[in-house]
DNA sequence: GTTTTGTTTCAGAAATTCCTGAAAGTCGTG
DNA sequence: CACGACTTTCAGGAATTTCTGAAACAAAAC
C-alpha cells in the first residue's frame, strides 16, 4: 500500500474541494474525492490505499472506482505477483478533458438529440406548429455542436491547443474561408 | 392564462424528456419541465399557467422560476394593467447556449480555478512536489480553456456559427498562424 | 478441495434533496 | 391604512440518493 501516512495540507485541501464540487459535476462526494486522490498520486493506488487514506467503506470505494471506470477516467495496472488492481489517472491532462467531454456528451446530449430527432420527424398538427419549429431548431443546433465536437476530437492535442490559444483570432480565418462579411467586434458585455 | 387545455402529444413528450434529463443537468425534474414548457410556448406564461399545465404546487413553480432566473435562462415581461410576471425563453437558441455555457462555467469551473490558484501559490514541501505540479498543470489548462471561452463569447453569433461550421478545417489556419509543424491527422478512434 | 487474498453485490440505515400547503410578505390602489 | 392580487418563505413529510457492513463471489496458491 502507498498512503498510510496522513495527507498533506495541500492534498487534503484539493481532495476536499473536489468532493464538494462533485455534486455540481453530477458525481457524488466519494467519487470526487477518490478521483482527486488518484489525480495527485504519483504512483497508482489500490482500493485499500483509498480506504485507508480517505476512510470510506471498502464497498463504497469499490463502487466509486467502478463508476470512474464507467467514465473511462481511470487506468488500471498490475504488479508482478500481486492480484490487486491499481488505479491511476492519465498523465496527460488533455486526455482527461477529452474523456470528460466525450462522456458528458454521451450522458447529457446524445439522449436528448435522439429524442429531438424522433419528435421532429412526425409531421406537426396545426396547434403544434410553433413547438415543432422550436424542436427542429434545437435539433439542428445540437447536431452542429456535436459535429464540431467530433471534428475537434479528431485533432491531435498539439493542434487542439494551438486552436485554443488562437482564440478570437480564428474569426479572421473563417471570414476568408466562408465569405462571411466583416462584422464589428462586439464589446464585452 | 394561456394553457388551460391538455398538452399535445408532442409537447408532453418533450416536457417529460426534459424533466428526466434535468437530473443529469444538475437541475431537478420540476425546473426542467418548467423550462421545457416555456421553451415551447409562443406566448410568455405566468406562474399560474404553469401550475395549471404541469400540476405542480404554486410554491414549487415559484421556486423553479426563481432558479431559472438565477440561471438567466428566462426573460420577464408584463402586460398593461396586470401585475403578474410573464416568463419566456429567448427566441434565439444561441443566446440560450451562450447563457448555459457562461452559467455552468460560473458554477462548475470558476470556483475550482480559484481554489487551484490559491493552492498553486504556496510553495510546495518536498513530499508535495508531484501534487503541486499536477495542480499547477490543471490550473494552467483551465486558464487556457476559460480564456478561450471568454474570447469566443465575445464573437457575434454569425461568426461563432461560422467557426463552428468550419470545424476541423480550422486547423489549417492555425498551422500557418502559429507555425505549428504539420502533423499527421489522427485516425478516428 | 481448502485456504488465502482480493472484489462485488445488496438490503437497509443515514443523509440529502424535493415538494407541498400554510402562513407571511409585497405592492399598487382606493 | 386596509384591501385585493399576486409572490415568496418555510417547516416538515415524501422521495431519492448515498453509504455501510455482511455475505456472496472469484481466482490463484497450497
């Protein structure tokens, strides 16, 4: 086992924060804290390391790790002659961001897109004219956004970061590419 | 009041779906359904319209509307000689997306960024070397992402959509602009 | 086949969140 | 300031989610 000593100030502050934020992120406190602990660990940890360090029940940790695996947010490893599973987070933070984006989309967007597609298929009655139009607009917008995500997700991290850093400057390239007329830059609200 | 008749199939399917998705979106079922109803309504609705249509208690609707106002997701309007508040969603779907992005960031990202800044300020002890480095990396990444969001948020909707539609093509412009060496395009996983 | 070491399931206790009806609050008008 | 029309607050019951310990399960070593 790794962590038998008490956590440092720094680590426990970070872990407690992630636990509290967990609820806003759709995961629970336990899972948030487990992820935070793994994130800060240089070495992979096994379930009992987490039990010892965070003081949750063994089964709670087991469930939490299972949920993190469901999110593809942890990697498993093993040691020779040791049957235990050791858990870690990806070294590359961008890999974590990509996974989060993909998994959140899977849970939060895709089911709605599918429902909107179904609903916009059926021809609307007269009383539903406006509602049908709204639903169709929403479907179109979400389709554009998910396609954009698909396309960005195919980029190398280097290129993705380069795009990110370019930020607002990107608009100039788009103008040339898609013949959008120049527009005044909106003042920050 | 507007809606005294039963909801159409289309509307109730949409509203029920939003209620169910609400939990994944960090809002509760009631709030999700209220928003869905407003979203599909051509005319603004008052609180009692919502009570009548959805069958929630008056106070629950009041709380729900208050929460939606806290998210800046609804607009208020009034009629001459009528003190009631009438609620509607923005006509422009992109305005809704922008608001959602801003508000989610405010709740989900900004508090963490602030915490990470504090934690990365303090000089780390030897045992915290790795943890401190991880925290600093996370802070840098989130700073880059929030700045990107700030910059995109300043763009006109036309330009934002043009960027979106350009998708992966954007990488070519970035290459030229930032002297990133050409890299092979990653195959879709 | 039994022991040893580790993981998972599951029923119910504990904690949290949601929802309601009743009471209190607000505000323009007579 | 009292009325009428509308909105908000709040205590507590209902529903849901989280967490635990005990038991079941799995698989390698003996």
